[in-house]
C-alpha cells in the first residue's frame, strides 16, 4: 500500500510530466493515481484546483477507470466553479464523456471519487479552453489525496 | 418535462417545508428529482449550506446522507458530495429504492459556506432525499441555512 505522501508525489509527478509535455505541445493536462489504495474508504475523494488564465471560456475534464470492473464500483470526475457543477463517470473500461463548466477564467475545482469501497486506478485529463475549444493553459494544484 | 424554473421552485418549496419542519425537529432534509427527462448523465444539483452559531455553539462539521428513492437500476447510482476550503468528501446510496439512506459523510470546516451537490453515474431520473446538518463538536445541531444554486 502506498503512503499518502508517496501517492501525492506520484500524482504530482504525473501532473508535472504532463505539464512539461504540454508546455511544448498542447496545454491540456493528464495524470494518473490510485484512489483509496487501502480499499476501505468509500468516501475517498481526490481534489485539485486548476487556475484557468484570461481568455478561458470553459474548463473540461474526463476520467478513465483503469482497474478491473467491479459491479457497483464506479469512478467519476466532478468539475466545480462558483455556482456550477458537473460530472461524468467512466463505465465498462471506457473514458467518461468529456464534461465542461463554462465559468470563464479563474479557479475551477476538479475531483475524482467513486461509489463504494475499493482501490481504483484512474487517469484524468483536464483542459482550460477558449470559446473555439483551443487550450489556454492549465495550472493545477493538488489539494487532497485519499 | 418540467422546466428548470419550475423544478427549482419545487425543490425550493421542498427545502422550505423541510426547513420549517426542522425548526421544531432540528433536522434538515430536501427532496427533488434529478434529471427528470432521464437523458443527462451529467446532471448535478448544487446548493450552498451556510453553517453558523445560532446560539447552540459554533459549527464543527457538516454531515450529509442521501437516499435514492427510485427503483434500482444497474450502473445508476446516486451520490452526494460536500466541499469546503480545499476538502471534499462524498457518499453513495448503494442500494436504491429501499428504506435506508447512505452512510453519512462529514466535512469538518467550522462555520461558513459548504457546497453540497447531488449527482449520479448514468442517464436516468432519480428521486432523492438529502439530509444535511451543521453540528458542533459535541454533535449538537446548530445554525443551518441552504441556498439552491443549480438544479438539473
């Protein structure tokens, strides 16, 4: 079982790698981690804030549950900003729908959660976009790892 | 299909009824139907819960349970999420349509504004009841108000 510190470092490294990659190509971010590595916390939630720069029209995200399927154990992504929130769920080993919150520039909150106890590997992608769906750059800060 | 406006009024009315009841029973709950058209897997209802010292003591935490009142559908599960100041938790009613609610979820954030949301994992209308309490460190009910921000 990974400690939260190692886990945080892992997701931080993934995010950093993604950020480095995206700095020279595209502005989206992608990261992977394990949620509820001990498998005993149905309420486990990973949370990050993403600052979207001036020119941003909306923030989009999707999640992929990469663990073997378990009935009733589903992984979802949530986006929250100001008075808006949306969600999408990965099912049958496929990426979730890409969902967006149209909140302009500023701080969005991105979270990953699941519906029951059990460790889940996941990959999450996120992107600040302008009104033409062009990436505007992302700046992600991990707030909570569970 | 209800309009969003009508739906919001209905939810607000439910909350007002619950709040009125809560004045005597020290409980808060609200009921609504999420994704009434049954075609929006991303449907999310969102509210602010304001916790404050109403004379019974300052808030230590907000706790929430959710009950999915609709018949079970495989892969369609209803959850509640709570966010405050860089912390977030969630809870799911894993058995839909029975008389039992989910386990409780709680965030310890003191007095202030908490964000409470309800979402689900797939298309399909779900009728739910969400119960929320601002409580002191001794689990005494304290000031609890709600403002609905988004109804889908």
